[in-house]
């Protein structure tokens, strides 16, 4: 069983839709949580860190539930440019980031 | 804003050859990390350095070594290359008091 699990998708949504991704992690010692996006054959780009209080950055909202070991990402008003793979990432207070396998999003016109 | 720089961007080598990948972190970042991403895989942590000292070690083969220099740039040295080493190699950097890692564009290594 992978340490970080995500639904691989793909999620195919029209422009303007709201879409939510979920992620679960197995190690309760995990300390830091992130969402990255990765376009095909490009580097992972940090989208946002995820805090217990939840955080929002424009159209993106992330939530963390430590009790359920669950992280979510909500994207509102989807744009064509949001099409990418979204990686759920955890860290256990070491240098190593542990990546989920990613959820693929395709936004269509 | 300045980002992580990696060179070369593409590299083709034969089996049993050696390769050196370079990484220049974001200015004022003191920690560098190396990751390997195989086709269809998620990035796997190899090794990290803080202030020129190895900080953490992951699934790095014994054939690979790395170091960080006084200007904070890092090099990943790969010897006795195997076909299975073909992958994207990413370098990331951060400042030690902030654990957000920012990735470079990667080096695509192909071993023939």
C-alpha cells in the first residue's frame, strides 16, 4: 500500500466547473502537507502548503483532517490552464517529500 | 523571480558510462534535494544537502554520489549507468527554516 493515495482520475470537467480531489496518507507522523501540480514532462510546481486550519489561494482551497489522515483540494471556476496532474505530497519532518501518484485533471471548453 | 537551474536539460549516455548533473538553487536557499522520476512514476527522493553536508538519504544507488559546494550548487554523479537509470532527475531547493521545496526543470537522462 502506498504511503499517499490518490484517485488517479482522469477527472474531465467543463470550464467553470468546481472539482475536488482527495488524498489519504498512512503515516500519522506526517508533519507537512502540500499540493503540487505537474504538467506533462515538466517539474512539479508548488501550488500550496496545507494547514490544519485550511487555506485558500484564489480559486484553490485546501483542507487537512489529521484525525482522518485526509487532505483535499477544491478548484473553483476551472480554467483550461488548470489541466494538469495534481500531486498530494506529505513530509515527516525529514527532507524527503513523499508523493502520491497524482490525479489527472482535464478541463474542456 | 529566479528559479532552480539544472544542467544539462537533456543527456544521452551509453550503458556503463558516467554522467554528472548540476543544480543551482534559488538564491539564498541553502538546502538542495535530488529526486528521480521514472516514466509514469512519482518522484522518488534520492538525497539532500544542507550547508554542504549530507542531510538525508533516500533510495540512492551506491553507484550514485552527490555533493554540495560552497556556493550551494550541487552535483549528482552517476557511474556505471544502467538502462533503468533512464529518468527525469529533478533538483529542488529550500531555505532550512521553510520546508517548501521548489523544483528545477529537470534533466532528462536517457541511457542506451
